[in-house]
């Protein structure tokens, strides 16, 4: 199906925009980084219908998580955390 491939490609590059309802299962991540919650939610959305896209979203999630951890360990203080 050409349409499903277009949807998948748009999803991979984050082009679907706000019309996709994000899961609330990952809202707790927004205090660290809103993009983490978005990527986790998108992976959950795609895991049954498009596992390849789900894996891509999980990889993006892992890369962002690693970046945030690395930034925090370099003396970035509370990188990704709201100011106290």
C-alpha cells in the first residue's frame, strides 16, 4: 500500500504532527524532556501496525536518553530537570 508507506515515512521523520493522539503512559517523562515522552508514545502507537517505525522511535528515544545522561554527567547540573 502506497498510503501506509507514506504514513510510515511521515511518522519516521516526525511529520504527522498533532493529529496523532499521544499516549498518557509516558507523561511522567515530560518533567525530564517532553521529546522523551513523545518518542515513547509514538513507539507504543506503532508497535503493532508498523514495528519498523516503532523500533526507529525506540532508537531515537534511546539516543536522546543517552545524550541527556551524558550531558548530566559532564557537570551540566540538572540537565533535563526543571529548576528547583
